[in-house]
C-alpha cells in the first residue's frame, strides 16, 4: 500500500500562544489511537515553533545557515503524519478528520503527498 505524507501547516501569527487546548489534545489522541489500530498511521509528530528552527540553504555553490524566527514565513510546517492508505483519497479523508477536530479559531492546512518509493 502506498504511503502519504500529510504536512500540517499552521499560521504561527494567529495560533494560540498556549498551544493546543487540553480538549484538542484529547481529540488528537483519540484519532491517533483509532488510526494506529486501523494500521493507517505509521508516524506523527508536532514540531517546535519556527523560532527554534534553522534553515540551511544551498544556492549557486554557496551554503548559508539562518536561525529562526523567519519573518518572511506566514504558514509554517507545524507537524506531520505518515499515513499508509489504499489510495490518495483515503489519505485525504484521514487528513480531513484530523483538521476537523481543531477548534474554529485555528487556521490549519495540510498538504497530502504520496511518498515516492524505490
């Protein structure tokens, strides 16, 4: 079965400073447990804020290293999930379920892409 990467993008400028609510964390835990039992979820994690990240850039034979925060970034990758599904449509359905557990004040986007094998 193919594997898919769901990149969870958040707008750090309007995300709650305290992070996810306890209720959201409980709903996430329940969905993660369901996905794990169904054999769909292979791995998932949230990421630290972009202010704690470092970018390594290669251009015209030169490397540059820049520590966060990155002022030009509005949406950043806040987490990911690796999903094994029968097809992209199923991976998208699981991703939609994940997004829908968030409260209305969250702005969350996921990009679902198949992992190239071989």
